[in-house]
C-alpha cells in the first residue's frame, strides 16, 4: 500500500515544478530568503500537483482501466482504494495551501487557480481541441508566476513568452505521442479524434520554432543587456535548440513524448543537455554586471 501511495503521487512529475525556479534564476535574486521562498513554492506545487493527479485518477478510473498504460495506475488496478485516495488528496490540498501561504500571500491564490483550472480541465476542457493543450500550458505558466509574482519578483515578458511556447510545444507533443497509441487510447481520450498527425506536427513546429526564436532574441535583447551587462547568454542557445531537436527525435522515432518528465529522466541526451544549459546559464549570469 505504501509503495502504491507513492506511485499515486507520481513524484517523478515534480520535475515539472522546476519552472518555479526559472524566474529566480534570471532575476539574479539568489539571496537566501528568496531561494527559501521559491523552495517553499516549489514544495507547495509538488503537493498541489499530486492532489490533482489523485483527483484525475479518481475521476478517470474507468477510462484508465481501458488504457494500455494507465490501467497500471494504483487506483485503476485497485492497489489504492478510492476511500483511501480521497483523504490523501484532501491532506495534499491543505499542505499545498499552507506551504504556499508561508512562501508568499499570492502563492495560495496561484495554487487555488491551478486547482480550478484542473477541475475545469477534468470536467470539460480536456475534451475541447486546442484548448485542452492551452489548459495544460496554463499549469506551467502558473508555476512560473508562483516563482515570480508569488514571491515578489517581477516576471519579464520574455520569460512569460518563452515559458508559454515551450509548454505549448510539450503539450502538443504529448497529444502527438498519444496518437501513436490509437486506436487503443481513443476511447480513453475523446479529444484525439479531433486531432490529426499533420495538424499536430504543424502546431509542434510552430511552437518549437517560436521557443527557439523567442529565447534567442531574449539573449541579445536590450532588456537582457541592461539586466546582465552582456550578451553572453547567447551561448546557452545551442542547448535549447539541441534539446528541442532531441525531443522531436524521441517523439517521432522512439514513440516517446507522452510523459516529458519520464522522458527527461530516462534519456541521457536530454539530461546532459539540461545540465549543460543550467550550468552554462548560471556561469553566464554569475558574472552579470547590470548596466
């Protein structure tokens, strides 16, 4: 039961909550108090995300049992009964709001918005073509806002733009991966009937291109030069380009893409790319001299 409960919480998905730290990274506010508040916001979103996963598994239990992969989830396979899952979900919600309040007064508001969007997603939005992916992307954007506005950091327009485009890219890639499993998954995700491989490939290409272009323009923008005193962030762009190209390779030739967190943790190329980008970014920012 304990191992099943851990699987129910999906801790490997906590990697997505790293979006909370992106605003802190580029704002250069690396003092102990800010990092502490960001860490609390990160933990709050970990609890919130797990609560949402439990809720979705309860709502979709019958559909999950008909899915070739999701049928192994703890609630679907019966290893965690629904009467046990419900109080676990309630405890996670309370924990998320409490941690968020300690991090900053706006963090609980952002987390509450995250819950509302996911409720709407589970109820209806997941069945609405295109809007379903925008709903997924909004969850990532709220993580960015929790790590900026939530703890007193003003987010830049570039951060919001790049964050939106990369999350749309991942969302449409997820739908493209799910199409590979048709017809086995069509009954469990009705919206797939409104997508086609060609349409999703276009959406993926647009969002991938916009991510690379937006991030590249940011590294040489006047705002970045004023904030950091140089344009050396351009040297982090190759990591972004390679990471996106590698993900496209995994999507089209390896049948991956349905679970970005698992793909990142299991693909050595993506792991090295992320580590290289993060280390290079920290190095470039560490000698920043605002103009």
